[in-house]
C-alpha cells in the first residue's frame, strides 16, 4: 500500500486552562483537570483536541484525577511555530515537565493514535512518573501497520514521508479538512464524531500536522520494546476492516507489539479508529480493569 494523504488521515486522525506551565510548555500544551485520585493523562491524536475525550474524562474523573491535554496546532489550539520544524521531542519534553509539575507520580497515560505513540515513547523514556500506558489504536511503528508490511524500515518510509511533509507545508486548513472528510468513515461510525473530526482538522495547522506525520512515519519503536519496564494495554480497532480481513489485521497488530510481554493486546472488532466513541462501554471497562489490575501507584 502506498502512502497517500487520504490513507494517512484515515488511519491517524486521530474546565479552564492550567496557567502553571513554564513559557515554552504553555505554548505547547494546555490542560483541563477534573476529579481526584491517581493521575490519568489523556493525550489526543493528530489534529484532535480535548473534545475527543469528553465522555472518557467524565467517566474516569469519578475515580481518578483526569488531565485532558491539548497540543498546539491541533484542533482549537493556536499553533506554535517551532513544532512545524520538530514535533516529537519538544512535545515529549513538555509532557514530561507536566508530569513532574502537575502530578503526584505513577500517572497513567491514555493516548489515542498519535497520543498512543507518544505514550510508548514516554514509557520507553523510563520515566518514574508513569505507572502504565493505554494505547488507543496508536502503535510503535505506524508505517509498518498502514502498509501491512512488518519488514518495512524507517529509512524505507522516509521518501514518501518527505513527500507528504512537502504537501502539508503548502496545504491550507480547508484542504486538510477536505482530505480528512474523504476518509472520515474509517475513523468512526458516529455521524457526530465524523463531523467533529472534520471540524477539528479545519481549525488545525497543516504545517504542524505534516511534521507530526513525518516523525510518526519515520520512527520505529519496535526494536526498543524489549526495554519496557511498565505495562501497556494496546487497543486494536478492526471494525473498519471487512470481517474476512480482521484476523489478518490482528496479526499485524501482534507483530507491532511482539517485542515485550508487558504489552496486552485487545481487539475491538466493532470499533473504528476512535475506539472510545464506537465501543464506549467496552473501552471504559477495558481501561478501568487494566488500571485496577496493572497500574496501581507504587
């Protein structure tokens, strides 16, 4: 499968502001905090903001202190020009600083799509502030999954990633929203959710999105999974696949996470990419069961 804008977006689109950040962190992240208890950070995916987590945050805040994070340039968040040149490292640093400054340790990371990929990176950074990660259809190496080619390397993905980056540098937000709309049915079965995804893309910064996609496509975390020291719940959405293709899709998800026995793989066969919208009850049940069994504060 070749990388196209529609294919990429089909797979990964995915209270008041907290004023207590340092200057750069406040340019990169904003947060909404609710509830009390063990800290849970909700990280959205590409071109998404906190609106994707509203129902999840409402339910989890009954028992946990929930931090809904938003990233500059995505959805309703103003863009931060440096993220157009380098995305992952400064976002990771901002989240790490947030963990240090605004949580009490042993936090739970729940990340959707790109947010799940960032969750893996945070886990691999050996941060003592994290107790576990829930990756909601975000995986260690996006390019291998989207092409269904587990032998693909990051270097092999670079030429098409560079082409997409160049396209996004010239793209308007309206065009990005149009491209998102073409594949939005793969994101969720929810009509309301589909509209929100397109609306968030229309208000996002294409240059930031392009840089995030480039780094996502060219970063392979699979070889590092042997270094994991905390548990990860990997949620796999197969609902957008025809029934006869779901077993094959799950094989490719399994190949993504086979490097660590600390990763638990769970299939959501009635959900598309936004699992928390398409199977909300099962999503919350799997998340809370995992937290209770594997993510207790030490």
